[in-house]
């Protein structure tokens, strides 16, 4: 490959000793990374394969991603890396593909091989394969064939795999892939012992709802997640319920939990819960709005609310403001419907 630089709009070869040579080499690599995966005759350059295996085994982690770059036409070589007897080679081969997809390189030819890697005996191979499929989904590479294996990853013994799986499924939902079959497993993941997994599951359900997937089956689990010890989980559960309500999903079963969350110690949970109830008022029917109003009024009789009234704290003022928003929205919608 002849490297060229532009001078005055005219392309000229880069001289061997030019201080710009490394810059233009990197530029060419960046150009190649944007290319589609080109058809391959299936032949493998044995010398290059061995060089890549050596990079995987011996390179420092700081240098690895710059040394092992997936290029068009190299799918057969990377397939071999994912099948290598050495788990470090498999692990880094999958990581290189994740990095490539993150730079918008088409790795679609390797989706079947990454799917097989999801059941690799080595946990970090499974983790990096999940990462690669997540990055692939985010650049709209079809990963339909990997969905069943990804869903099984929610039950992986390694919590990082479970967590990355929630993000991979969420990425698929963001890009319009129907992940309905994964909803029962995501609902179970809301009670995972890892905060990262439970929070990621709530996020995946939120993305699903926002993209038109009916998450009714997960509403009971989201209600339970509203009492999770970690605030991020509670907040993301409320956001998922908000997205569901926005699409007209019946979330009446969540009203008591959302109303109680108006006094949550975490601001993001209080805010998300308020937004969820406002969306419910906007998009659900008259009976649901009346049920929600009664639930909010009952909350005003709760010990938590009365305590804030007695202490007259800033939280009390915030709760009053949030309840005005909710009841005000109910009144507004009811007046329009009259």
C-alpha cells in the first residue's frame, strides 16, 4: 500500500523518512475500519494468523488494541482466533472484534462465531463475545440469530457476563430488534444479587418499552424492583414503568410503589416516579387515572408523608410540587376528555 499525503490539494507519496508517515498510516487504518466486510475466498494467511495469535498471547494490554485491528477480508482469520485452543487468544480475538464494531466496522460475518463463543468455558471469552455483539447491535448489524444465546447469558455464573448481556439486549432493543422472547429472563434479572445486572435489566426493559415492545409481563417484577436497595435500580425501574405507560401499557399495579417512591431518599427515584405517574395520567384510561389519584391521596395519609409535614423539610416542598404535577395532569386530561 502506497501512503499518500495531500499538499495544495494534490496527492503525493509520503517519503520513507517523513515524520508524517505514522500519521498517514493511522489514517489509512481508520479508512479501512469504515469499510464493509468484503467477501473472502476462505483462504487463511497462515503467517498472519500466527502473528495475530502471538499478539494475543504476548502484547501488553495497553498496546493490544492498536496491534490487533480487524480489517476487511480477515473474517476467516478471526474465526480461527475465536476457535483457538488458547483461551487468551479467544478472549482477545473477541475483544478486538468488539473494538472494531465500536469504531463502526462491519463484523456481521463473525456474528455466528461470536454466538458460539457465548458458551465458551472461559468466562472472559463469554464476556468479550457479549461485548462484541452489543457493539454490533449498536451499529445495526442484525444479531437475531444470537438472541437466544444472549438471553441465556442472563443466567451466567459470572456477574459481568450477566451485566453485559443486559446491555447487549438493551442495545438490540434500541435498534428496533424485537427482544420479546427475552422479557421473562430480564424480569427475573431485576432481582439479581448484582446491582449492575438488576439496573441493566431495568434499562433494557425501558428501551424495549420505548421501542414499542409490550413489557406487561415484566410489570410485577418492576414493581418489586421499586423496593430494591440500590437507588439506580429503583430509578431505572421507574423509568421503565414511565416508558411503558407512555406506550399505553397498563401499569396500575405499580401505582402504590410509585406513589411511595415520592418520598424516596434518592432524588432520581422521586423524579422518575413522578414522571411515570404523569405519563400514566396522560396515556391511560379514566379508571386508571382515578385509581392513581386515589393512590396518591392515600400516600398523603402515610407516616412518611406526615413526618415530612411535621418537619416541614425541603423534601416536603418537593413532594407537594410533584403531587401537584400528577393531580394537575389528571385534571387536565379529564377536562379535555369531558
